[in-house]
C-alpha cells in the first residue's frame, strides 16, 4: 500500500473520523465512519445511497468543515452536461479578444490565444481537479440519479483517473486528489461502471436513540425529554404503512425547530396538527392523518 | 457461552478472503476483481482481528446496493463463523445448484432487510413466494416469431413517443425556436466574429420513464410468452424502464432484461418463473411496491400494469393504491391479455375498481397496431 496523504483532521483511524465529524455535530455510526475513512485513505470516491433527508449531503459538508477543505458541490439534474459540470469556453471574451486583435495578430495566433486556459470557464469537476493546497478539496456530486446515463460516462474518467481531457489544451491531471462523495436517492439504478469505481455506503432511517442524539446535537436548546418525545413520534409515524413519503431526519429537525420556535415544551395535539406539514410533504398523507389518527399516534407508548 | 471461532491470521486470511468472495459471488453479489483489490487495501488500514471493522470494510468495498449489503451480512456471519471455508456449490451443468440470484433474479433496490434465519424451511418458503395458495404451475415461455417481434418494437417506439411528450431540460439544435446565443457566437468565430447566421434551439421532449408491473401468477400462464415479448421489447426500446414481477409478492427483475437479447433472456426467464403459480394479490403487491420502490416514481413516469385482473386481494385497498399511483405518476396503463377479445368487458372486481384510475386499458395486441389513438383517455380502451 502506498503512503497516501490524508487530511490532518482525520489522523489515521476510523475513530478519528468519528471524532472529527462529531465536532461538526454530525452523528455518525461506525459503518459510515469506516466508509469515509477508507474513501479518504484509499483515494476512492464514496457513493452514498439512502433515504431522502437522512444525511447523505450533510456528511460531505461535515467532512469539508472538519478538514478545513473547500466544498465543491455539483448538483445533478436531467440534462446536466460537460459545459455545466466540467468546463466551457468563455465565448463573449473570445469574441472580444478577436475584435481587439484582429488587425495586429494572424489567425493562427488568435486561435492559439483564445483557446488557452485564460478563456476556460472552470466548472465544479475541473475546479476540484485543479485544487492545490495542503488539504484535499471535497467534491460533492449530489443526487447523481437525477442526471442522465451519459453524464455517468463523463464521470468515469474523472473518478478513476482524476483527470479530464480538454481537446484544445490537453489532459489536466489532479495534483491533489479530491475527496469525492456521490449521493443518490435511488430513483434509478446507477450504472455498474460508476459503482465499480466507488466505495459504497447506505444510510437508512436512524434508530430512535440516534435520532435523539441528532436532535440534541443540532438543536442544543431542545430539552432531552422533548427530543425523546419528538423522535418517538416520528419513529411511529415512519412505521405507518400507508405513508406516501416518510419523513427523514431533515424533516424531524425542521419540525423540532418549529416546535421550539412556537415555544412548545412537549407534544400537544394542537401544535402537532398545526405543524404536521413540516413532517409530511404529501397532500394525501396530510389529509389522511387527521385528528383521530394523530391522537392515537401521540398516545402510543 | 457462544464464542466465535478464532479469526485466521497472516497468509491464511488471504485464502479465506478469496473463499469469502467466491461465496458472495455464488450468492449473486457481483464482486469484481477491483472490489477484491479494494478490500485488500482496506485490510491494510483496519485491524483484521477487529471483527466489526473487518465486516464494515467488506461492506464498504464489496457491496454496491442495499440488496448486496443484506446478502453480505448473512454470508459474512455464515462464512466467518465456521472454522473451515464453506464450500461453494458445484457448478457442473448436470448437477448445477442454482444460486440465489438464479433462483430469484437480480437484486432489486430493496432496503437492507433483517438477515434471514439459516434454515432450509425459509429457503423453501422463498422458492414458493408467488404461489403460497396454489401449487407451482410454471410458465412455458413460447417464443414469438421474429416478424412479430419487429412489429412489437415498432409499436413500442410509437408508445415511447406518446409517453414522452413533456419538454425536458435538454436542448437540441432546431431550425426554429429560441435563438441559441452560444452556438451563434461560436459559429461567428468562423466569420471573424460577424454574426452572419443565427442558430436556434428547442427543448427536447423528456425521455420516457417507464415502470412495468408484470403479473406472473398462475392465471397468466398461457399468456406469458407474448407478454414476455412485450415487456422485453418495452425494456429494450425505452431505456428508462424498470420491470417488477408480481403475484403474491413483488420483486424487481430488471436485471434479467439488462443487456440481454430476446433469445438469451427467454430461457433465463423460463427457468426463473418455473416456480410461480396462482394467488395474485395486486393490492398487496402495489403497496409493497410503493413502500420499497416508491422513490422511482416521478411525475413523468408511466406505469404499465400487465395483468388479467384476477385478484385474491382486497379490492378496496386496490382502489386506494391505484389512486395513489395515479396521483404520483403521469399515467397508468393497464394491459390485459383478454382486452382484445370480442365482447370483452372489464368485469373482474379488480378491473372494475381500477378503471377510474386508468388512463388506458389496452391489449398486448394493440401495441403492434400502426393506428392507435393519439391521446390517452382515462378508462378508454386503445381502440375506443
């Protein structure tokens, strides 16, 4: 095994990763910490799949914050292509350059000049590869399942060789290998080629204890008993089979923050009814959870 | 006290790790050489005598889906709890023991589940998952003719155009439309920066996004051959297609279609459906689909339910499940193998309940027809 550089914040162990992320108020279990540690040390991209709102994006932010690295985020969407993710030529400036020098330069000179790095607009992937410094940048490729299959093809060279080829300039190689985190909500199956290049982790819904811990870390003003009440209610709600969209941790945090802002100290039927829209994001779910069902959920042990 | 056997150290680890990889492959987890190398590198970094750390390293490097994780967990416990390497079943043609993947199809995107108990009874139960209320009848997948396949493909392409009419985020060059400033500027470089000719662009229609729910219960047995041809064609023609087989339970079988020609997929599916039988529970299966794969549904998704509508489940639940499905997706199409028959009326309880939530009730025979209605009308037959 070659001696690969790792971020100083993470030392050389899984425990160090857990501690560093804990300082960033990110509650992490050993499995995910091992995945992050191996991604750092093996310089392999980490693909994280899981339920929406359960901390896939947050871990990239926490890793960047913990190591003092720059977080470079690429939000995927249908139609994302090389010009939005990798690089693009700055056409207006190229035109201006041509106009300015059309009399004192030859065509060949102009061509060489306008296709130089000076006129290159760097998009997130290229910026991540060009990162220079003692700390590896964190590249977050978020919700990759939203992008087209063609975009996965584009990523292959970037993720396996950490280089990109710009025909007019040549191949640009990363001097500092970025820490790459890819996330997916599994709305479609990602290609085998991309999976083969990545380490893999899955984040499901947290246990009640973990959710209480998350609430306490993220909302320090929340009393312990109230955090337990909230987590217990959300856990029971998640267990309902007829929900179209189960609330994630992000929804729990929003809801708890809203209850705190309203000055609540414990779960009351009225306040739950009024704020249920923060937990349930589907109109049919909201409709079906009227007073009686909510009361039975609140009353459950 | 129940103690784990001593963990092997040194060179023995390598041979046992290799055995572990072979065991995983036999269970249908696709572990490549690169993943094995990754595990080797990972084991340099974590203490191999630390069992939880070793397990996590295996999970991170070898698994590539939630289904892989679930399999890896129980194979890990089984393999690393015994002092000797668990032998991999023989793979000779004659006495071939089908692995889990061969018996159950490709792993779907099920969330990690609790490890199943290691008993033979459970394996028997999994074998009969489609037909707990009827003996397995099997499905003989009679091949359709090449000309019929060609006609099906043409029909599927027409269907693709019909279900992909919304404008997407993609842009493409077009003779008319909005002015493409970037392309115009780039083209002007050829003429010294003069904007001699304007380029235009337009939005490309969003790609069809299809989910096929295919009833493979006993009552569908005689139609399975043509229906398989239809499902295979839809999967081949429409790139974003996921296929789920259901009867009493539902599971994803997209992997069996992936990259497989019709001729190659046919025998594999025949073997795969050998243990299926009667006892359809459509409502239950739709509920399971929503719970486990609900995230695959988008507002642009077209859901195609291929079923005869013979259902043993609760029709009220079916109504609410279909209403949800209709609410979440662009359209719901029901393909009934009997719909083309003369005098057909949707008389089964399930179809009666389903009709208000359908955009189209079609027959497999409607797909090859060149003149299908342009607009999908709710509850209308293809020909009507």
